[in-house]
C-alpha cells in the first residue's frame, strides 16, 4: 500500500472514530469535524508548527496532520487522540478567557522565563485530559505514549512527564519512563507530587496552574534543558497557539489574587506541611515571593500595562499593540465613567414638507414648485396660481439637552511616564473624561503635547473611541510642557458647537505661557484667553503642583475664566475626573 | 492478596476509626481491645499473648501522639482483612509495624491523608505488606519494593530535604529575575 493510500485509510478510520470520540465526553457535544490535512505542509498553513494536532479556540476547530500521524505510526489511536483534542475544547482550557487566565497564572511563577509559559500550560492541560481519559473514560492512553517513546528523544523533562503518568496510572516503573539514564529519586519525588497535584486539581484546574509551573521550573530554567524539553514534547504541543488571532481578551487588567495565592511550590509545601497544619505565616513563606503590593492604578488592583500587553501578545502574537494599550486604559477607566455634564442646546432637526401655499411675485423664483403648480392648474399665471412648498422642522421642542464637546490636552513632556510601560494617572483621568463624553454622545478632541518637541492630536473633534484613545495613550516624552500653541488650530474661530477645555499638566505650563525656550515665542497668554472664549464652555487646568506656586500667573488665568485644580499626587487625578461633572455641572 | 483489594478495603474504613479515643466508654473506640483482637486474629492465638497486648498505660502514652494512634486504628482495620489470616505473621512483625513503622511515618502524614490521597492509601497498604513480609499477587519482591519506595513519603521527604538547598538557590535567582523585571518596567525614563 502506498503512503498516500495508508493516509487515506487513516483518514477514513478517524472520521469513523470522530463520533465515538465526542461521545466519550458527552452525547450532546456539538463540534465540527476536524480539519483533515493530508500533507504536513497543508497542516503548517493551517497553523500547526510541529505537533500532529492542534486546537483553535477562536473557531472551535481541531486540525489534524495525517501525514505526521502516519509517520509516527499513531493511526490506530484515532479515538484517543480525537478525544484528547475534544478535551481541550470541553475541559481545559475550554475557552479563550480560561486559556488566558491559566497562562497568566503560570507566567507569575515563571517570572523571567515567561516564554516557557505556553508550553507549561499545554503540558498541564494534557496531563489533566489524559488522566481523565485513562482513568475515568477508560481509554488506552498508555499505548500512545509507548508508541511515541519509540521516536522521542528522552530528556529530564520527558522522563519527568512519563514518570508522572506512571504514578497517575499506577504503572510499573519503566512502562513509560523507559530511559534509565534519566531515572533519579528527584524525578520520582517530583513526579509523585505532580501526580498528586493533577488528581487534586482535576476539577478546579485553574487553581493548580501555578503549582504545576513551580514543579516544572527547575526543568526549564536552563536554556539547554528547555531546548531539549521542547524537542521531546514538540509533537504534543497542540494548544500552545490555541488563542491565536482571538483579538483582545477582556477582563485581564486586574491582578489575579487567586492566581498569586496559588503560586506555591508543592515541594516546599510538602516539606512544611507534612504532619501538621500550616499557619498563615508558613503559607506566606511558601508562596513564591510575588509582591502583592506592586499593583497599579486605582486601589493598586491592576497589572502593570507592560505585563498586560506581554500576556495578551503571548496569547495572540498578531494582535495590534495599540489596541491593547487602548483596551487596558479603557478597562481601568470603565468603573469610573462619570455622568457627563449636559447643557441646553437649540435642536437642529431636519425639516420636512408639510404642503404648499401660494407663491408671490416677491418670493424667489426657485421656490416655485412647478409640479404642484401644474397639477393645480394647466394654465400657469405667475403670482396667481403658482405654488411653493412649505417646510417645517420635525422637532417641535424649543430646546434639548446635549453634552458639550470636550478638548482634552495632556502634557506628555519628558517628565511623564510612558503609559505603555508604566501606569499613567494623567492618561487614566483623560480616558475617563474622554470615554464619559463619548458615551454621552459628545465629541472629543484629544491632544498630547510635549513642547518644544512634538505633539499628537485627533483630527478635530471625533466620535471615534479608537481614535481618541489611540492619541491619549500614545507617548512623546519631548519638551517640557503642554504646548499652548496647540489651542490655536481648534479655537481659532468661535466654535459652532460649544466645547469644554481640560488641560492636564504641571507647573511647567507657566513657563510655556511665558514663552520660555521657544524658537518663535508667541503671545501664549492671548492664545489661551482666546481659546477659552471661542470654546464657549468651561476651561479647566489640572496641575500636578502646589497652590501657592506662581500666584500671579494663577490669578491671571482665573481672571480669564480658567479654573485650576491642584493634585499633589497623580492618584488624585482620578478624584478630579469624578469631581469634574459633579461639582461644576450637575443641576 | 491484590493491592487493589486492600486499597478498596482500607478506603471502606469506618469513620469511627479516626476517633482520637482510648477509653472504653460507651460509643468510644477501644484502642487496647482493637490491638488485642488484631494480634489474636492474625496470629491465630486466642489464648495467650497476655504479655504482648499493650497495657492501659502504654495506650495512654500512645495517645499523646494523635496521628500515630489514629494510624494504628487504621492499621487494625486494614489487617482485619481476611487475606492476612494464616500468613504466619509474627507478633514481632506486628509490633514493629505498629509501634515503629507507623510511629515514623505518622510524623510525615496526617491520619486522614491515609484515606484521602490515592498515593497515601497505596503507601499505607504497601507498608503493611512490607512489614508483614507479604508480596502482593502479580508482583515480584523487587517490583513490590520498588513500588513502595516510589510511594514512600519518608523517602520523598529525604530527597526533598537534600535538594532543598538547590531549589532555594533557584528560587533566589527567580526572585532576582522577577525583581529586575519589575524595576525595568517601573523605570519612568525608559523609552520605547
């Protein structure tokens, strides 16, 4: 039989096994049949990168490389392998969020080696699924590993993996862990702890992820060991890229306290726990030293944005980084969105035709409705039987309430932190105000400025959340203050629709107002006065400064109509953003 | 005797056996009577052994180490399995098992774990078999010894203690790497 014929035969058999594989888990599973790739090169195009199967959580698909199945002589194990892949969709990780959460918990433990985390997560999931299939569903998973062992290059990691299965399934030593040169009491001890962990966390598998990672840590720490481990398990890594192309996964900005609590080394736990109850102090001693006080943002509850971005990019390498930054600040801002201040506005509704009336000679000729006139009388006599249309507005309200637009200017000079790498309170405050305004139906113009140097702004007042957040979360780090010149373009003329202006800066703004170090100093005082007048709304400057500094300049601004808010630390910007509506605008 | 049959028998141990009681009051477990019954049943000797049965003072001493006492209760349940009868088990073996082996292993494992954790259940069974020189059905002496060694909490503890210094060094490196990463992330002057 040729290779192609044999592969076709495997395909036929596995298609038959597919229904039985689903029924292994439940009679009610609805999953599409796998994507069968007859050639390895087709499998690569579908996303496989070395393993003979993979799952995609984005479209709930399974991809099978039949050519590799043939080469590894696994054709007789269709039921087991398909049931295993189904297990990834049904049991673990099962969905994109849990997949991300598990990876996040493993990354906590693998600090400094986060690139190993997807492999660790995959192996953990495989142990859980295979144990369930072997012991509960009574499928023969042992034979698959015996077959794989014929081709696998053993390593310490693979030895540990096989020994773990021997413990889990009460197999005689050497049934799977066949290469004696890797046998050691240390591997036995670790395998027995991992087996115990797999059994204990079979139901709440997310809680065991950190512990599992701690067990594998010594086996993956050295680059050489990691490379050898990957060679051994390469064909089994079917869920490493399960979340690829999934987009931004929501709900991951907050620090996972449960995950940190579970970041325990089972070895230390076993040593300290044996024969007694652990005190709280001892539990703390076992955890891997993760600094719980290192949170960011409101109530220090959030991940560092750089850590968040790294996690999301590891889940989905193709994701746009800017989208992640936007999403990060949006998620942190969402619980703090405020009811946006509204003001009375004359409605500008559409007009609609109501009927016709007589057209007089004194009326413009273009107002004659020739059709209605001709219908009225075939003999047209101007001024006598000519008609014109009557239009009335479809909105009979005298006035309506609508939010004013808002201009948000943020100082992005050298002293400001890069919001991608460090949590930025000014950006959070700007995001809260901007998103609140957009939610209320207002338009927002955002401007980052660090001058003399550079600036970035939206194309006028925008309704696009993406455009506004992209500008606000960018980073310049140039110059020393917000460039007052930026107010010239949007407020050169009085606005048709009124807008508020909010500027976030520090006391370097006074130096900018006085024209310090500018190549072409212009009258910034006149500019800022005109901007406020033309905006028509309220003008607020939020300063990270002290009230008694620059009293003359402050007085001058107040006389123009500007209101100044002071914050002594950046966290107070959040309080300002909330107070923005309540104190000044709420009726 | 098959290991799985013994495991099954052990898991069916009544919860009363995990009572920490040595008295002979109503509803209480009588440790002295338990041990006496097991010694007599296993050795087949129902008449003598007066000097071998622990006295009340012995039991009171035992009761100061709760986990050991409870382990003895569980051992009594296990050894009551019919397969242990007629095996020429000596009193010396039983006493060594009850008062030495169980005393040592109880330092490492709480009594309830003997029934709750799969590996501990099997370890308890195999400890009893090893102490009474019984090789389970389907295994050779070497296989039984190897399996017991693989499960032994004491042996594992020894391995973990020996390797602890290496792990401590590793965790120290891990912590340093994590701190370095956190410092780099927090550096306000770092640029893209």
